[in-house]
C-alpha cells in the first residue's frame, strides 16, 4: 500500500475534525475534534516522513504531541472554568459578546 | 544660510498656541491678550516677508531647505513666490481680527444655572467637575495653531510638506467648528450641539477624504519621480525643473490620475460644486470668526494649491481638465449665488456667496491668462478681507439677537446705524462694487476668462447680478424696514472693540480697491511663472493698439463721422 | 533511504543532497553524539526572557506572598530590559545587517527584521508589564491595592469563593510569568526559520495569552468567554497551520524555510522519481502554503479570520488586550513576512492576488464594521483589523521597502495601541472600566488632558499627518505603490476615510457632547500606566514629526537572511 | 486740478459719513460748501478751457496706475474735454443748487448729515463717470452713482417700499452694468485696451460685428442707467427717495449717463449701423412708453418720472442717429437737466407744503398758496412741452428735425414718433399743471393719507399731523434754487442755439454733421408747435374744463395698463421674481436632497452596510469557525485557481 493513502486518510480525519468543530456544541467535544485535526496532521507528517525517507516528520510528530498535551492543559482548564461558571460546556452558551 | 524668516513666521503662532494653551484656567483674559500679541507679532513678520520679497527676484525667495525624511524624499523646504507671500500676509492679517472678533466667543457661561445649556440639575451637580475645562485658552490656541499650519502650507515648496500641513490643519479647525458654536441656537441647545458636531464631522470627513485621495496621488507622484529621476523627490522647484527639462515624464493617463487626486482634494477645500456641501454647514454652525477662518484663510489653501501644484506639476492634465473645471466653476458661481438668494440663515447665505466667489477664483485660475490668474490671486486676498468684514459684522449682529435667521431681523439700521453701515460696506464688497477691492480682482478674472473663453466669461458675468441680489436682499431684510421686534429696539450699536475689528478691514477694502498696485506687482511675476509652467500665452487682441499706454494718443484722435467730421 | 546518511551539516555543501535535515542528523548520530552548535549569544534575548519566565514560575511557587509582586515585577522588567539590551548589543555588532545568520541549527534566523521586531516586542513587553502591574486603578480591598486581574481565577464568577477573595484583597502574580512566556514565544515567532519552530513558537505565545484572557477581575463571564473563544479558535487555526506544515513537508521533504524555497524555485529538484507525485507536487505546495498563511492571518486578525478579535479584545482584561493587540500583531506580521519573503517568493504570482483580496477585505471590512460599534474596546479591535489590512498592503509590496515599511508601521502602531488601551483602563465607573462609548461623552470637559491624549492616539490611528500613524501609513502605501499595487493604495485610502469616521465619532463624543451626570471618573494612575501612556504619546509624535531615524533603522533591517 | 473735481465731494462724503454725530448740526453746510467748491473748480477749468482754441481744449491728467497686470493696464486718469466739461458744469451746478434746496427740504430729518454725505458721494461718482479716461474707470463711476442712487432712494430705510425700490434700482442697474462689463471685455479682446483714446481712434479697424457687439452691450448699460426699455422699471419706484434726489439723480444727471456713454462711444456706434438702429428703436420705444406712463400717473413724482424716461428716450434716439444727433442729444440733456430739476424741485416744494402728499388728485388750486413754486414750475412746464422760445423748444425741435434727417422710411417713422411724443408730453405736463395748481382745492376734502402710502413716515410726522394740510410757500432756501433753475429752463436753449454755439463747442469731441431732412426746418417747427397745441388742448379738455375726480376713474384698458407702468412690473414679477423664487427654492431643495443627499447617502450606505456586516459577528464561536473554515477553503481555492489561470 502506498504511503500516500495515509495522507488521504489524514486529510479525511482532518476534515472530520474540522466538521466536528463546526457542528458540535460541547466545548470538550469541540476541543477533541481539534485534537483530531492535530493528529491528522501528525499522521500526514509521519506518512510523508516515510515517503521522503527522512525522520523529520516523525520528530515533528513528537513535538506536536507535546504541544497538544500543553494545549490540553490550558484548554481543559479554561473549559472547566467555563463550565463551573455556567454549568454548561456548550460553546453556544458563551455568546455574551457579539455584534 | 540666512535668517529663517519663513520658519520663524510660521513657528511664532505655533509657539503662541502652546503658550496660550498653557495659561491657567482662571486667567482667561491674559490668554486672549497673549494670543492677540502673538498674532500681531506674526503679522509684523508677515509684513517683513512681504517687504523683503523682491518681485523682480527669483521665483521662490526666502528659501530654506533642510533634510527631513529622506526615505520619503521629503525635505523641509520653504519659499514664497508672490502668490504665497500675498496669502501669507492675508493670513497673518486676518488672524488678529478673528481673535478680536471672537474675544468673547469662548467665554464659559457666566451663570451655569440660568443658562439654557443642558439640564440645570446636571450642571449644578458636583458630579460634573469641569473646572479643568479651559475653552477660552483652547479656542485661541487652536486659532493660532491653524494660523501656523496655514502659513506653512503657503510657504511650503515641498509637496509632501504642504500635504502634511494641508491635512493637519483640519484637526484644529475641526475642534474650532465643533467645540465652539453660537451662544444661542435657533433649534435649541441640544439640537444645536448636534448640528454643530454634524457640521464638524462633515467638514473633517469631507476634507479628510479629499486629503486621502490626494495622499494616493502624492504617493503616485513619488513613484513617478523616483522612476524618472532615479530618486523620488517632492521638491517643487526640483520637480518643475525636471519637468521643464523633460527629465520627468509621465504617461498621459498617469498625469491625469495624479492631477485628479490633487485637484479633488483642493476642490473640496476650495470648495467647488458639487463638493461644497460641507461649507454651509460648517460656516453656519461655527461662530462668525471661525467661519471667517474657514472661508477666508483655510479654504484659500485649496485655490492656492491648485495654482501652485495642479498647474505646475501637471500642465497637460490641467489643460485636459480645463473644460470640465471651468464648467464646474461656472456652476459654482451661479449655483452658489442662487442658493445664497434662497437662504434663510445669514451665515449660510455668506457661505453660499463664498462658494460663488470660489467659483470665480477657480475660473480665473483655469482660464490660464495673466489677467485671470492674477485676478484669481488678488481675489483670494480680497475675498478674504471682504468676507471677513461681512461675516464678522454679521457675527456681531447675531450675537446681539441670538439668532441666525434673517427673518428675525429688520430695521437694525435705525437702532444701530454704524453696524448697518459696516455691514453694508461688507456686503457691497461682496457684490464687488467698484472702488472696493474685490471689484478689481473679479473684473480681472472675468476679463481673463472672457479673453480665452468668451461664452464662459459672459455667463459668469451673470454672477455679479446675482451677487447684487443676495447681498441687497440680505441687507434689506435685516437692516431696513420698521423696527418690529423688541429685541432689536434694544440692540446696541457696535462697541469699541467691534469697531476696532471692522474699521481696519473696511479701510483696507477701500485702500486696496483704489490702489491695488503694490499687491498686484508682487503677484504678477508669480503668475507669469505659472503660465510658463503650463506653457500658455495670453490670447492676443485682434486689433492691438500700438501704444495704448500713451495718453497723448487721445489728442491725435479725431472723431470720425460719416463725413469725416467736416461739417462746415 | 540514501538521502538520510549523507547529510553532514546544515550548510548544504556541494556534496550534500541539498535538503538539510537537522532532525535526521540528531537522530542518526546516535553513536557519535555531537552536541549541536548553538549560538547562545545570538539567541540571548529569547533565552533571557524565557529564563526570566521560568524564574517567575519559581517565585510564584516559593516566594512569600508579600514579596511576590515586587519580585515578579523586578524579574519581569529586568528580564525584558536585559533582553532588550541584548538585542541592542546584537544590533550594534552588526548582526542585523552584515552578520545576519541562521542560528540554532537552522531553526532560527537572526537578522535585521528579527532584531527589529524583537526590540519592538521587548519594548511592548515592558510597557505591557507596566500596565499589568498597575495597582492604583481598582479600589483597594482590605488595605491592599489590587490590579486588573482576578483575585482568585479559579473561583466561580460571582460565587462565594470569589467574593471572599475579593474582600480579602487577594492578588495573583502569575500573570507576569505568563506574560514572559508569551513574550518569549513572540520573540521566537518572527525569527522562526523552519515551520516546526514556527508552530512551536506560535503555541508558546498563544497558550499564555489564552490564559491571560481569562483573568479579568471584573466582568469575569465575559473574560472567560473571551478565553474560550480565543482558545478554541486559536487551536482550530493552529491545527490548520500544522496541517499546512505537514503538506509543505510532504512537498519539499523538509520544513526549513530556505530549503523549501529552493525546492519551490526548482533549484533542488527531487531526486527520487518515486516521489514524483508528492515531492514537487504543486497542489501540496499551494494548499500547504495557503493553510500556513491562513494560520498566520488568523493571528494578525485578517478578514475572514478576524472574528475572534472583537470578542477577545472586549472580554480580555484591558492591559492584556493592549499587550496582545500590539505584540501579537508585531510577532505575527514578522512571521508572515518571513514566510512570504523567504519561503514563498517563488510563488509570488500565486499568493499576491489572493493576498490582495484578503488585504482589501480586511481594510474595508474592519473599517466598515467599526462604524457602528458602541464599545470602545470592540471599536479598537475593529480598528486593529483595518490596520492589519494596511499592513498587508505593505506586505504585498514584495520589496525591501515593503519589509521596512511594515516594520516601521508595526513599531508605530504598537505604541499607539498600547497607549490607547492604557487610556481605556483609566476611564472607570462603579462597574470597573467604562467601555461603553456613551459613557465617554464629555470626557473632554472632565479631564481635558486625558481626552486630548486619547484624541492624539485616535488621530494617529486615523493617519492624520504629524502623527506616527501617518508616517507609517505613508511608508506602507508608498511601498505598495512602488510594488505595483496602486489600486490597493486607492482602496486603502478609501478605507482610511471610512475609518476616520469612527475615530472622529469618539472625538466628537469626548469633546462636543455634554458630560453625563452618571458618567465615569478618571482614575489617577501610578507612574507605570502614566509612563505607558506618555511613551505612547512621545512615540506617536516623534515618529510623526521626525521619523527619519526610525525609517533608517527599519530600512537597514529590511533584509531577510536566507 | 481735475482730480480735485472728484476729490472735493469725495472728501465731503467721507467726512460726513465717517464723522459721526458731531457733524449733525453743521454737516449739511459742509456738504453744500464742497459741492459749490467743486462747481467753482469746474467753472475755473471751464474758463481756462475757453481760453484754448477748440482743438486743444481737452486736458488729461493721470493720477496713478490702478490695476497693472500683464497685458492689462488700467489707470486712474482723467480727461476733461468739452463733453466732460458740459457734464461737469451741469452736475456741479445743478448739484449745488439741489444741495442748497435740500438744506431746507431735509431740515427736520434726523438723517440729514447722512443725506448730504450721500449727495456728495453721488457728485463724486458722477464726476468720476464723466471724467474717466477709460471705460474701466468709467465703470467705477457708473456703479458709484448706482450706489449713491441706491442709498438715496432707500434713504428712508424704515419704509419697506423705499428699501425695495432702492434694491430694485440697484439690481436693474446691475444688469446694465453687466453689459458695460462685457463691452469692456470685448474692447479688451479686440483692442487690447479699454482706454477711450486708443479704442475710439482705432475703432474703425475692428470688424463691424465686433463693433456691433460692443455697441449693443454699451446700449444695455445705457438702458439700465437711463431707464430705457427694457430696463426702465426701476425709475418709477425710485421716486420713493427724497424729492431733491429725484431732481438731481433721477432727472437731471445720473439717468442721463447712458446718453453720455453712447455719445462718448460715438466712434464705436458710427461703425456699427445695426447697433445704432437698435439704439434708435430703444429711444423711440421708451419715448412713447414713458410718455404714456406719465399720462396715467396720479402721483406727481411718478408722472414726472415717466416724463424723464420719455425725455431721455429723445436723447437716446438722438444719440442713436450718429453725428447728426450727438450734439442735440447732449443739448437736450442739459436743458432737460434744468427744467426737469426745476420741475422736481417744484414738486418737492408742493409736497413740502402739502404734508408730503404726492397724489395730484388731492391737490388743486395751489397757485394761490405757492406763487413762487407755481411760477417756477410753470416755466419749467413751458420749457418741457417745448413752448417756443424756451429751452425745451430749441433742443427738442432739433432732435425732431434730426430724426427726420435719418432718412428713408426710418426717418419718417422716427420723425412721427418724436412728434407724437411731443404731443403726449404736452398732454401729460398740462395735466400735471392743471391738477396741481388749478381747479378746485381738492385737498380740503382729503384729510387722510393717501391709501397707497400706508406707511407713516416719521419725516412727515415731524412736519405736522395728517390733518388737513395747510399749503404754504417753501422757505427761501428752497425757492432760490428753483428760481435759478427756472432761469435756466427759459434761457439755456436759446443761448445754446444762438450761433450754434453748443454744437460748435462739442464738435471736436462728438463730431457733427448736418442732417439732410426731407422736410424743411420750418415745417418741422410748425408741426412741433401743432403737436404741442393738440396735446395741451386735449389735456385742457379733460382736466381744465371739468373738475378732477378725487378718486381716479377706472379708465380704459390702456390707462389702467399705463397706471401699472404698462405691466412691466407684472411681467417682471411673473417671469423674474416668481420664476427666480421657484428656481432658488428648487435649487435649495436640490442642494439639500440631491447634492448633500448624495453625501449623506454615502455615509448612510456605509452605516447600513456596517450594521448588516456587524450581524455576522453573532457571538457564536462556531460560526466564527465556519468563517475561518470557509476562508481557508476560499484561500486554497483561489490559490489553486491562480495557478490554473
């Protein structure tokens, strides 16, 4: 199987993730979708790394994981804070500021 | 490097503005006197400029040149030709009168509770602490700031330098219009404040929009000059030289676009129909001295710049645009006059009259004849003085009655003859009565226009009839007739301060009307230079009379009847 | 797999395959481990700031509550000042011009733009730290002065815990390390010379900002909402950026800027025919480039990626907004410039028209929507969007002038922004800052000086001559016109005219309207906010009247090292 | 010396107008003195001129260069030749007399100082007009007299009618002034100058078309100033001014400036027969027009105003005849100056004695009460109707003769018109005479002010109640000028005629040709006398034999039209005033709604756009994400598209 198929899969995952961000209301789920997008990027990197025959992509994938972990720390903290204030994790509820 | 006279002349009012603004809140009168002293000192310096200017000398004199922003090719370059010198003098001349006339315009309300301003409860409450609000200081400081900026504009020979001050002067003007209105407003205080800020915003947006369009053209000019000359420059003498030598070339469409960019900005400032609608609002809402500042001083920068920059930098495009410009100017002349006839508000009437006059000025500029442009230049100066006289007296009138509506007056002549008399003189100057200064300029403009564009000249002549109409209707409705209103019966005549403001203006109108020669001699060479920039020559008369300057020719003249005059 | 072994150095010597692969080297040389050569001196500004940030974390963890504030403030300011000194030192030694080089094994480019932007960022950071540290505006609680940040960020807004914390006069000092991390990330951002560093730097400065947004003392619901929005959208956009990075990597087989550029220009053709459908596949390049650019456009707040801006600007604590508005823009434009000028110059004819569209939309969109705003912070947010559009016009110039004009503009703009938001912190009523425009009515009568200062900032935003805003705008438009984007200049001019309208509205309100009875009062700030505002005014006027020195500076800094 | 002629009264005006209330008590004497001084200077110059031989009488003096612009030279320079001299003497002479008269007439008026200031201003302007050596300076005087006329007509500014009349006079004159301005433009483009000497001496070189254009424009100017059709409408209303003003400005001097202009520009007209023809037609039409109006008016001053119009019609007609008529035009101008001024002063004297009543239907039988006025007025009357031997007879007779001499059909028509005019003149003047001084004393019944003058003027109040008037003779200071003018009315014509002295005097300036009349001089004279008798007789039949009704009968259509100045004002009102009002109103509307509306509309458009775009910012993070996602998609699509294209 050509590694390029992984890239296609990654693109699909990325799109699914993006669609999830657009569709889902729950902030946690939205955030998980974003993680999915990051991981799609990771898959792409790894796939290309394989195709190019260098390790750059794989190393980058590690970096991305670390960053994603940091993002989770910050993101969950913010989302939990939101939930505590509103007893709801819906992103649509957080729409006081508009226009 | 000689003494930087122009810089000092322009900097003096700027210093005055800072000094005036720094006067403590309680010492209002000191601030006024300080401002007056600074404006008079500036006048002295401007007079020195005028005296030191040698009509037979170089095109630009008293020049100064310093590097400023070399990245933009910008230099701090000053220099005056006759036109600039005359207009600098006009500016410096009018400011003391503006200050004198506006002496009490920015006084805080004497008794806040009795005043109609706002809700008395609000005024009285301690919550609103306005003790640091120093309108008087601000008013006079802003006037001086405008003066400084206008002076630089007239003296700048660097396009960019000019542009900067052309734009920057909007800001103090904006505050002057929006911040200081007439004491009483016909539509009530709330509504008055609203209209005032509407007028100020309109003024600023209109002019800023024009200025921004010009900014695009200024940038374009830089690009063109850096393409042609290797290094972008804004120096007017340098650009003119390069143009004349053929070093600076631009494609026809580029030149036209750049011309339009410049011209639109100036046409808004001037203002030319149909870009004029900000002027009646601004002049109507501002106090009379500020209205004078707008129309007599600031707007002149627009017409001045047409003459100096549009024609000088873009001669071919100017020629290309001439028919349209003349058409618009003609419309301005007639339209302004007709609308002036239809106004019910004194200040708006004067504003529309000014639009008509600016039409004449632009007509003269684009007629491209010595008479037209010389007349236009003189017109700028004389219109400044005459409008100042008319508007300031109108302001005195309005301040007495607290209304701008013509219908609220009538019979003032009976109770305040001096006021009425000076008003009439101002009005007569506005309608270009011979013997008063504006006549000379208006006639020159008309002659100059006629000699190249006869039809335009003749149609424009109708403007002088309409001018008589709106001035005399105004005078009739306000000054004549029986005194029917008690407010007018109690109306005092001009006070000493007011007379001191008006009398010199009237005297100047007469003096310059009878003997404009010193001024026209300063202006003439500059006009010739401008004409040579656009490579135009005056049209020759069909049957030139060989030596018409010789009065003795008369004595050789024999009336020639059908039979040769021999009747014996 | 041959390409992996023969890469010996980052220099890409004649024998090399031409695709320097730093990570590969590190991974491959397991047996003969070589320490990578790091130019510590050249990286010192970043290192100092990050070090100070780490120190700040330690202080918050271990120092007694009483000294925390002063210790944090000292460390922050000292760190920033030292970093700034380092930048000056580097610049003085010619690193910005003649000795510009790629440092950190190809990860960072230390050149003119980097140093200029780092210097600007550090100054912005210092001024930002001043406004962060301001403790005189809020009424003192329980005898201790408090700042603009939440007494107990973890507490539920309006809950009992929060009320107690407020009453007790608690303050937190973690904002300083957060600030320092953000600054550190921003210092890296414009210096990033490969896409991975770009991504990391982006996250390093974004994550602290997300948190900072959530920390407002008042109106905490808004603040939290701002943080959530910023976080989710920011993460969303960084996912795009990352995916774009992956695609570019797929295209070029490397993430190094100059290496990608060489592939783009065809200098380094791909060696393996097997990879023909990936490496050198223009679709990958174009899509990947577009996605990376989009990630950066999100940060600069360009239409249509701008929508987070007003909400976040409004909800975040005002000192944070000021810092963010100024610094993010500086850092993001730096990165955008480097990306477009170093990586994608070969694609100029592809991205320029697209960027034209974005610039036009941004200028007009920001200006038009701002007209009807009623909240001063939202208004400034839309204003920042419009300014992003003007800056994009300079970016599009694709010339040295374009670079230097954008650099200059950024410097000018950031100080005006900082000053303006600092003024916003001062206008307060019982509910904290009075940001609704109607409250600003008649401010000119109550405190003429403050109103005048704010008017100066507004005029600078509007680009009135003799202010820095004008000089910047002129520089950018001039570069754009010279770069053949005359039409863009015209649009920019129109947008400026529209923008002038809403700046004027505020001036009208301040000076020409009667003060309201229940209007806000103007707090008397400490010397810190005062100096922030004063610096804003000074920079505004100096850059407006005598910009030549700074233009020279930006002009010298206008070359990217490749 | 020539400059002094202008300067002295100008000084007077300046002093009197700026001097303030200090001069209230003595100002009128100062004004009179300066007028007299000016006359004295004129007289001195006249005699020194007489000392020269005819060809070298013209004097020239340049004061300074006024407007020097490249290619455009206008000097303040005077030239005094025989034509100017004639005017100088007339202006200063009659002017001085009227100053004197005014001292009495305006005795109780609070604005007397101002009045004399204006009078002096008028003298200065008028002298400038006739002394200028170029058209531009003439233009200054031209508008200057217009200004003085404006100020004096509107002297009683508190009366709305006066203010309106003043404004109207100025405006109508402005139309004429525009003509003069255009004439100057034409001269400038044709000759490169507009000084008299070079223009007139080289007029022959220009094309006839140019000359015709110049001539017509000059005629337009003359029509305005001299109240000729179609710009005649202001003169009747101008009678709102104090009567001395009517005498000086609107009878003797200013209104004749048009004749001066045409005569002065003779060289232009001589080269433009078409223009001359128009001049003649205008003169003829006005002659009849004014006469008809004069017949119908019951207001004594307006009747005289109609007469003035008509008499100036004679002069214009004569001037239009060319060299055969110039001298006679001027001659009639001078004699008319005497008798018409005298008539007006007489009318003023009557009004003075009658509580400022002007309606002749409320006069009657006044000869007993005002003998001096009666006699002087009567002599003026005889002069104007051309009673043989008196001034008017000689001057008018010459014009009629010259009209016939025009030759061809034109000559016959013109001759007939002038004769008809003479008859009508006799008719309406007789009517005035009879209604005023003869018949029953109708004023005894009419104790109320006339209905067409509802506004009470303070000047009248100071002189007495509006009770029944007590007619009385005016004081000496008023009668003396009347007497002097009566002498002029009687003898001037004969003096001028004797030995053709007047014609010879003017000949070097205006040139002269004897017209070759198809009818003999004696026949013309006879016809004139016959016309005179018919006119007088008709008037006597109508007004002498039977009592004059105190309320005017309705009259036939023509009478009613003539009472309304032959509907000229109605025409003006419909066409110009209401048309103009509509125009300005609609323009104000256009300015507000269209021009300004476009600006405000632009602003509103952006505002609306802003409001709509603003709604996109709906607060939902997910919709922001949609925007970003869409943006990214578009970005990618556009980038790919760029490559595809």
